[in-house]
C-alpha cells in the first residue's frame, strides 16, 4: 500500500487563510492520541498563529486609518486649491497683468506663445548640369529661418501625380542624381521651418545630359 503524503498548500494561501487553517489543525491535534509528542509542540504553533493574527489585526486597522487619512487629505487639498485659485484671481486683478508684480507674489506667469510666420516661397531656382551623367545641380535663394529644404522633380510634362521626392537639403543647394539622360525634367524647392513646409517654388526646367 502506497504511503500518503501531506499537501499543505501554504504557498497559495492568504495570511488569514493560514490562520484559519492552523486553527483547524490545532483543534484536531489537541488531545489526539495519534500525535503524543508534536514537533514543534502545539503551544509553539499556537503562539506563532497568535503573533500573525495580532499583526494582521494591526495591519487592517492601519489600512483603515490610511484610507481615512487619504480621504481627509483629498478634501483638504481641494480646499487649498480653491483658496489658491481665488488668491491667484486677486493677484492677477491687482497686478493688472504686470509680470514683475505677479512674480513678486511667488506665483508664476503663463508663457506667451511666440507666433512664427510660415516659410515664404523659395525664389530663383537654378538648375545646371551635374558632374556625372544623369545628374543636376540645383541652387536657389536661401530663406531666413529655414531649417532645411525639400526638393521634388518631375519628368516632362508635369502632372498632379508626376512629382517625386528628390531629397532634403540643409543648405540652398543640392544635387539630384539617377536621372535619365536626354530627358526633360522639372524641379521645385520648398523651405521647411518651425511651422512645416512652405510653398513650392515655381518649377525650373532642365534637359538632363
């Protein structure tokens, strides 16, 4: 006959479940003739159980206290927010919008939004034959404030969907390669600034050698 093994299952129990489980074990083993000399003795187990019960009781009280304090803190925070909002209105009214006076109260001022103008249209786009076959060099008048320039090219004739991305130039010049020699192409440039891309330039044309 196979010997049975004990399954405690402590790893899956919550602390309170362990207290209830140990209470049942202590009740069943106390005075049980099958276990004349328990190791550890039942008094020791009882003490460990009592220790855990006490800590769990204190923990529950602490949780209730924390929940109560959290609710009180939220209420007090809302009250302070209301008072500070009223005080801010007073300071803003008395200062008449003077930044120095507002700052003297210990409060901050809202940052003003700096409006930036859209990039103007690129002018004077010039296209010349590049060093290599199928290559062209582009130059144009630089735009103040431009972070970069976008370039597009199109084979002749121009259509709404014939334009192809040609590259991004950090300065007012760029070389586009891999074009088909003996073919007519159109080129256009747009400045890119803080508010995005500006208007496309008037297209410039070049027969690619």
